[in-house]
C-alpha cells in the first residue's frame, strides 16, 4: 500500500497578505496561511485530512498532475507538497476502535492468569504483520 504522496499545489499571494493554497488534483482541498511557511504547513495538513478521508471512504487516490502543465495566474506559483499519510495518521488519528475477537477458552484463561493486556498484544502483532 502506497503511503507517500507528492502533489503540485498552487500558491496564490493574496492582496491583503498571506497565501491561499489549492490542489488541482484534489478538488475542494483548499487552505491558506499568513506566511509562506504557514501556508506550506497548512497545505500539508489539508492534504493529510483530504487523503485520509478518501481512504476512509474507499475512494481511489488520484494521480498527481505534471507541475509543468499548471499555469497559475498573477503572482501565483506552483510548488510540490509531500505527505506521508501513514505518519500523518499515526500522529493525528489515534482514536481507539473496539474490536470483538475470538480466542480459544484455554488460551484466554492462560493469558488472564498472566495479566496479558490483550489490546497491547493485538496492536504489537498488527504492527509487526503490517510492517509499521
């Protein structure tokens, strides 16, 4: 599963100051920042939210346009913005999800006697299995 993405973003310098940012390949993914640094941070965050929602909705992640094909108007410029969606989710989406599972009775008895934290064991096993 691909976890790293790079998309061209159009940065438009606003007359009143600051920058607006849009992603031609991610319709509706728009943000802004008071400084160029803040605009890049906000762009990365907006892209993380957008791509996370696309994955949650089981929608395909679109391919990135060739930045040479984009021609912003006025003082606008194109810059590439990168996103490691796995790192983004690990940082921003740590909500607990309850899962029901089944194990043999004898294994449950042994684990409870030893004070095993079932959630911790499952998380470690899933991380190992998924290589994350």
